[in-house]
């Protein structure tokens, strides 16, 4: 019995095709066809994503900003002081045993949840 050859048989008609040329280049330089495009995508992606992330952080900085002293002083105004004893007596003064459930008026076209 003879030894099997290590190379596959390829006809002379198939040697001029694109696939045959691609296989030959891949055998000689696999980095150019796999590694280089991969690295190009990584580097190109970083250049594309850098402005996108900058925009994201700029929008966040516009929303969250440092308050001036005047704004700080005006924030607390208009609020009422809360006292736990006052809240307790205010709730105790209400008649919580006699209450009636009232339905909220729905918007036009909105389902009210009542099954008919």
C-alpha cells in the first residue's frame, strides 16, 4: 500500500479561480486576511466611538451641574416644615373608617378596566 499524499488534488481548471488564489494567499500570509482587518475594525471603532462617548458625557454634564449659591438658597423655600406629631394628629382627625372608593376619570379612548 502506498502512502497518501499530504496535499489535496486540485484540477488545473480550479487553479485560476478566486477561491484558489485566496487559499494560496491565506497559506502564505494569514495575518493580512484575518489579523489586519480585525485590527483595522478595532482601531476604526475606537475613532468612531470616541466622539459618541464625548457627546454622551457632555449631555450628562448639562443635566448635572453645580448650583450657584443663589440657586442653593432658593431651593428650600416654599416647603412646609414636617413635624411627626402634627402629621399624626392630622391623620387622626380624619375619619378613616368611612371612605368611598372613587374611580379616576380616564382619558378619551383609554380602557377603564371595567368588564361588561
